[in-house]
């Protein structure tokens, strides 16, 4: 068991109005952090008042981009207790990403103990209302002050909490997608399969461009600008008449927790799910022939985000008449009910928060 010091705030914040939560705009009273130094190991773990991080201007994260994060959620259960959705998935993914970025991975017990203790201190920040959750942002950065490209010998692991409502301002209405055929989010052998902060910087310009053209998100293609990879910061699924297709994890796609959950649910319901390459040309053929019934993105933030339109080289292709399809609606209901403890946890995904 890790020693976690507790320094609690003497001036707690006023809770935000739940109807105005939005996404990632409010932060709780405290954060959890733990420091790693090569040769010394993990030390100095604490729950402390939320506030600025003292960081040397030469810190490796600021120059060489050693930054990685996770996104996960906690929910209030009908008995008033708080449960996490598949935390093992996120812990494992952060550990794999840390290896790729040459950052020291936080040990699983430190991660979960720090998180559970932080949530136990912040229970009033977990919203109870429908469509709301406590969003959890574990982060790992290189903090050693030096100039020169090599892995940082000092690392900071920390967790911040944000009560959230729906991800998109228009709620779960279908989104309009621009197929990006110039910029690339990630390439084979790169960082795409990790939640490296750099991936999000790489995607910003195209995302802004899509918004300027009136679209909500970008559909990312592979290096050949043909194979479909992801949608915005979500994995993507296409419901065809005889199968549900999601791009295979090819090394440049992030293996999403909700992606994995959707595959498990659909298979459990007896549907054929294919993890395979699907090109934009194949998708357009399916749309034209009436074989494409639905498309949706999956991710922790929005859970299921129906896609109503895809624009490729300026031509719009409508899906489900621009409305939310039945598979998207049913998946959102199934996952949300499991998360809120309103349906049996048949896949064993929920982990009650057990503070020490
Ligand atoms: C690039 C990218 N792809 C996919 C996902 C979906 O992953 P998850 O379902 O684990 O949230 C995310 C968001 O977390 C993401 O940032």
C-alpha cells in the first residue's frame, strides 16, 4: 500500500450548476500526484489542493513533448456509492503508452489507490444526474529540467477530476463529419496507438478547418488517405446490412475502451462484428447502394456519437437520414445503464470505489 499524504483545502469551491456543466470546464478541489525519480523510484504521493504545478522552464515535457494522458469516468450508483467504468483498461493503456514515450509507467496499485483516495475526498463532485459523470484525467509528464533529447529521469503522475455533462453542445444529435484527406493524425510506427498529448496537437489544424467549413469533426484516414482510422477523438463504427465494421487496430489507431465495450455488447447480442480495413471508397459504395445503415463514434466523453453526414471531397453523404439510428441508440442506453448501475453488469466492467 502506498503512503499518500493528505493536505486538504481550507477554501472549498462552490459546486457548479449541473445544468451548465458542459465538458472539462470545472475542476474539483483537489488533485492527486506522485513523483518518480530514476534511482529513487516513486515517492512523495499526495492529495493536495488543486492549483498550478511548479515546473522548471527547462522541464522535458515543455521541450520534447513527453506527455501522456487518460480519460475515464466514475458514476454514482443507485445505492449512492461511486463506481469506476473499466479502470483496468485505462491503467493498462497508460502503462503501454508510457513505454512507447519512454516515461516511467505509474504502477497499477499507485494509480488505483491514488484515484480511489482522491474520489473519496471529492465525493460531492460526482454528479448524480442523468447524462452527467465525473470525468477523470490521469496525466504523466517528464519533469526533469535539461536540454538534450533523451528520456526524462523525473516524472510526475497526477490525476485531476472534472464533473461533466454531455460532450457536444447539441447533446446526442448526429454529428456532421469532414473527411480529412490532407492532414494525417498518426502513421504506422508513430504515436497514434497511445494517448500521447502530441497526437492531439497533430489533429488540431484539421479539426479547426472542419469547424470553419461547418462540420463538427474530422474523419481521419491512413497514410494512403484511403483506409478509415478514427473520427475526431473517437473510434468509428459502420453498421452495414450484414455486419458491423470497425477499423482493425493497425498500430496508428487508439484502442478505445468504449470500442472494446461496443464490440463485446454487439457480439453478445449475436451481431457479426468485423475488425477490418475499410476504405472511404468502400464506405461511399455502401452509402450509395443503401447498405450503410448507421455510423457512430465511440469514446469515453460522448460514449456513442451518431454520425448523420460524411463529406468527402466536398460531396455530402447522408447516413440514417441524418438521424440517430437504432443500433446507436440501443448501445448508448446499454452502456449508460451499466455505468449507472441501472442494468446488470454482465461483463464485469464496474469497479466500486473502495477508499482505504
Ligand atoms: C484518438 C482517440 N481515439 C479514440 C478514443 C476513444 O477511446 P476511449 O473509448 O477509451 O475513450 C479517444 C478518447 O479517449 C481518443 O482520444
